[in-house]
C-alpha cells in the first residue's frame, strides 16, 4: 500500500509566504515521527507530497497514485476540510477524520454548541461584537472561529489591552478567560469510541497579548479514569471523529473544561512512540482498513 503524507506548512501550503521557523520545525518533527511509525509496517510505502505551485490541484493529482492519505494541516480557512474532502472524492482511504467532522470541530462556536448539548463542560463562547460593552473588570479571550492552536488568540486583562486590539477583518469569538492548568489529551477515535493515549501539560507565555506555546510535557501524569470518561463523552458527541485527535483542556479547582478538539496530529504526537511505545500509524491504518471492509 502507498500512503501519501502531506504536511501543509512544509509541503508548499505557504508557497508565497515566509514560514515562521517554529511552525516549519514543528511540521517537520511531525513528519519525521509519522514516517518513523510507518517504517516498521510491512508492505507500506510512504510518499511525501510537496506542492510546487497550486496545492489543491497538485494534491488531487498526487492522490491518483496512492491508496491512502494522511493529512497534517491547519483548520483555518477550511484548509484541512478541503484536503480531506479531496481524499474522499478520490475514493481513497483517509487516515484522519472525515471532512464533515473537520468542519464541525474547526468552527469553535459549533464545537461549543455540540459540547453544551452533550453536557460536556466547556468555556462559554459567543460571537465577539466590537460595539458591545463587555465587563472589563473580567479577563477575556478573543480568538478566531477556526483558529489552529493559539494563533491570533488575544488575552484581554486590562482596559489598555482592549484599546490595543487590532481591527478584525472577519468575525472572531469571545470567551471568559479561565485561569488554570492547560492540559491536552492525545487520543485515538473510532466509531464513537475513544482511547486516551496520554495526558499532556501545555505551558504558554503571553507576548503582546497573544498566547505563545512554550513547552509540552507529554505523558506528564497518569489518567485516573476521568480523562478517559471525558474522551468517551466527546466520542459520543462527535461520532465521526477518527484516528488521532488532540483535545485541549483547562483545569482548575472548579473542574476540567474542554477548549478545543483538534482532528489531526498535534505536537504531542511527536513523542508518543518514544515515550509510550505506541505506534499510532499502525493502529490508524488497521482501523481504517477495517472500516472499509
């Protein structure tokens, strides 16, 4: 079997733009870790995709010569959703979540609504209205509808922070800022079920009101069962989630709240094979082939 691997940042997704070094480094680490997973599997050949001019048309042609595809791409501007849809349209095996599910989880407002209906603790989310008089004695977070990670996520702590906000050309969301430990779950999803691989600790800094990820401590604590219970509830609320999924959480003395669901590889994946001895690619490939039967 030939598997096409496409990491958007390093694979030509930003052909006319300068790629931040940190993003390029992160993308390359995920590619290396994924290829390391596949290297142990018999009868599997990986093909790295690199666009030269037009990402989507060239990706479509590359799909003709493979049986399956694994996409690592950001959710913003529908990029991940479009690429997943192309794989589905080509009738190839998609080794990540389907396009329709990417659309749900990419939209942070939709995610909030689904989590709320399922009675899963999350952070109150609404559309940011620049004309509204928000209570500035509280701290707030403003983020894109479809952001990836902490990209363009602003923390407002003072009146001065509000006046320094840039002009937003498109709609953003606003949430109350909840203090607590930022954790994430690395999980495997299939048919409305979930398996937590590890619990990770995320450390962020604040630079010019914007969150910056500084470090991730992968598998920093053992699950006492509550994270598995939470992942199972999320799997039931989003039954189409498939393969590797990252879940961002904020945890304090009042509870554990779901911030985001990432239907793709996250930075934590890079250390999973080394720290846990788990071959994620082997699991996903087997689950995908069973699904096709």
